C-alpha cells in the first residue's frame, strides 16, 4: 500500500460497513443513497453479490479505484445532516 493508506484500511472499512450490508437489499439501498444520483457509473460498478465481508472489501476497492479514498472523494460528497 502507499504511504497515504493505512495497512488496515480494508479491515476498517469492513467493520464500518458490515452492520449495514448483511442483506442484498441493504447493499442496494446503501449504494442508491450514496451514488445513484451523482455518480451512477460508480453505482453500477460495485458488485452486490457475495458474503457481507466480501462485498465490503470489494466496495472499498471500487471506491479506491474511483478515487474516493483517502481524504474523501473528489467526485462524491456525502450529504451533511
């Protein structure tokens, strides 16, 4: 990994996402809320199948590939509530 990324990045992402992605419908809803309006190509890039931990790691990889980690995503901004 590069100096910018922690060695345990994928572990941390899994811990963050796992409670929210146990069911296929939950994964779909999470991705819709995050990406469907502003980054539809990213929405369609992230695979939904597999075990929850597999999905979480693949989701993190897709975000890295898209340029969303580290330091926030330059193309996507979460809504501030």
